[in-house]
């Protein structure tokens, strides 16, 4: 089965969310079997369904002064940060065409990241009882999804640029006192975030046994 690829580039979070919803409609109607939306976000903090405002460490006024927006959204999980130094992937997959198993889907998303890291000689790991991917004791990828009519949306983000990590200090990522890391931090060299996208697509193909269609 093929999945459509959409690359939005650097985009405002609200714009990407509206785009996701549009693609979701196409998948639900059967126009697309499934799709993957890739992007990088302008600085934003998002609050999942279980998020607590106390996990944002600074005032809304301070966030505004830094140009960081806040959105409450439908995905699971707590609070996270998205910025231009990440690659964010939103799989809008029809699990009715794959397997109706939410736990399996989350583990497959983690595997996408673990396999991508292995391409750089990095050992990514899971932490029992938690969702996401770690390198040692530091988290490098966050995952939060929503599902309606067995179609997924929202997804995962991978930290690529080391200079975009400071904004995680404004929050308790995923409601925990954890340290975040990035691909650049681990490798000790500069990585252009957009160069990761082709590898990420291949890893989605492998983890889900799907074939990507032409980039849209």
C-alpha cells in the first residue's frame, strides 16, 4: 500500500494543523489510503489531553516575548515544544488498512526513530512505560497521537539542531524532569534538518511495510 508524502517546510503550527485535518478528510473519504506530512515548526508549545499548565515553567507573557505560541490540541500526552530545529512527522494512517492496534502503532513510530538513529551509528532506546525514544538518559524524540475512525493524526518530532534545545527548559517535557538531546549534540557536527527527511521517509516505509508515493 502507498502513502502520500507532503512536505510543508517551515510552517506555523496552526497552519500545519489545518493541513493535517484536510488530509485526514481525504484519507477518511478514501481519496488517499494514508499520508505522511513532514514539516518544521515555528516555535510553539503544545498541550496534549493530559497536560497540566504547571508544566510550563514561565509565564505566558514571557513566552509571548520570545515569540512562542501555545496551543491545546487533541493528541495524547502532556506538554512539549516544537521548533525549527526539529523534524516533525504527522502520519495520517488508516489503521483499518494496517492493523487496529494503537499500542503497536506507537511502537512502530518509536522504531522509525530508532532505525533512523541507527543510520547515524546511534543507539536509540525505549524506556519502559513511557512513549518516545531516548539516547542514554536523554530524550531525542517525542510522540503524541490522536485517532478518530481508526485514522491517526499528530505524530512524532525528532530533535536535530542543538541550538533549538534551550526552549525545552521553558517546560517540563512530557510532564517530566528530563533532559533533551539532539542529533547534532550526539554527533558533534552540524546537520541540516531538511536532509533528514528522505531517511525518515525510508524508515516509515520499512517500519510499516508501505511504499511512499511521489513527494507533494
